[in-house]
C-alpha cells in the first residue's frame, strides 16, 4: 500500500490512474478467496442439467466420481 502511494505521488497520477493500477496488481496476485469448484454437466438435448459444488477450489476427477456415486446411493436408499 505504501509503495502504491509513493508511486502515485511520483507520477502525479489521477484517481482513475490509481484505480487502474490497483485493479491490475490485484488481478495478477489472485487476491481473494479461491472459488468453489463446480462440476457442471448438461447432456445434449437432455431434460436436465447437473451442477455439483465442492467447498474447495481444486477437486480431482476421482473425487467428483465418488461424490456422484454417493448421491446415487443416497437416492436409492430413500426408496
């Protein structure tokens, strides 16, 4: 933050310049919380769409398959 203020002072930047600079640096750093991983499936012409959201950002394919199998088991047990 201090470096940004010093840079703005040296360059005589405007408020618009400051916003542009901070947007670029924040996007490069990947600031913020990682997004949840969402597995989406829509068959062509199918009557449904499936979205499966995980709490972590990185989920291996095997874990997606295990989660889908757990959903199927749960649905079958309800009958």
